[in-house]
């Protein structure tokens, strides 16, 4: 699994530079690192996948 965050500012991680608005994918074992970047306001957390609402058809 991976953790995705979105850069708010130009950011260099592990030798790669990310521009504002660019998605950064980190392995799950680096989740604490992603949390730290969020705490400093350098990245935004990826939104959760929307939950699809199931609809029931009414009997006619």
C-alpha cells in the first residue's frame, strides 16, 4: 500500500523535486513522514475515495 499527499509548495524529497499541486506517493512505512509534512503545512492529505450510495428501486 502507499500513502498519497499533494504538495503545497515546491518540495524536494529523496532527491526528487515536486511542484505545488503535484501528487507525492510514499510507501505505507513512511506514513509518519507524511504526517510530519502535513503538520508543517507542506502537503495536503489525499481525499478519501467517495462512498457510492446504492439506490434501491421501488416496486411498482
